[in-house]
C-alpha cells in the first residue's frame, strides 16, 4: 500500500494478565507479541507508539521509529507505574490517541490488547473522541467473549482469544495487522 500509516499499540498488564494456571502467562505473550509487531513496523519504516496499561496508562515508547528493547518494555518500575490493580482501557485509548496526534499519517490505527473490561461510559466517551479524529481502532481481547471492547467495536474489529489459548496472541496481532493494511479504510 502507498498510504502512510502510524500505529499506537497498547497492552494490558493488569494483575489478571499474570494470573494463570498456564506455564506462560498472557502478559508474557502479549508483551512479546507487542515487541515483535513494534519491531516489524520499525523495520518497515512505520512509526508506532508502545503503551502499557492497568489502572494507569504509560507510554513506553513515543510515536516514532526508534528501536525498543525488551528490558524497557518489561521494566518492573514501568509496570508498577501502570499499576496492575485495575484495567482502564479508556486511559490506554487516550494515550494512544495523544501519541497518534503527534504525527501526520493518512491512516492512524490503535490496537489494544486486554483481558479486562472498563466502565462503559468512560470507554464510550473516549471511543467517540477517537472516531471524531478519524483514528481507526482494533482490539484483541482474551476471554469474556470479547467483553465490553467487542461490544463497542463489533466482532469485525476485534479478535477474541479464549483464555486457554493465550499462546495465539502473536497470531492475533499478525492477523489484525494484515487485515488493517489490507482494507482500504475501516469505517470507525
């Protein structure tokens, strides 16, 4: 595609992403996949921002093409700042929007990965702001049959992964990236 793109990718690091009976927790799959996608975008010369969130949202890498290191993404202090006590998807949406507003691109796309839900009114309010700015929004949800995020985005803009299949997070990231680039413009 000849269009210019910019992505803001946010991953939930709330406590539930670390609580599991699996050998590898969903947070590890999520952060590994986010790093992989971020590096692929950097190599493709596509600006991207990386955000983690729980009760707070924290920009780990500002919009741009700078390499991000695993140690930066998984820094314990950053995870403490993001606060694992809750899941505030709307705060991640707002941070993503702020980063995308710093750059010019024909297509601006937010991808949020979460296993949680947020307060519906706050989430809808932020989603409406994003739609007004012509920013596309895609979700990857774990469990909860897609939860509130899938209710707002619809099944066509959200990939839901069953809780017992969190190893598929990387595949979901790749699928959602391919679909977002394949479509001429997803209606928000």
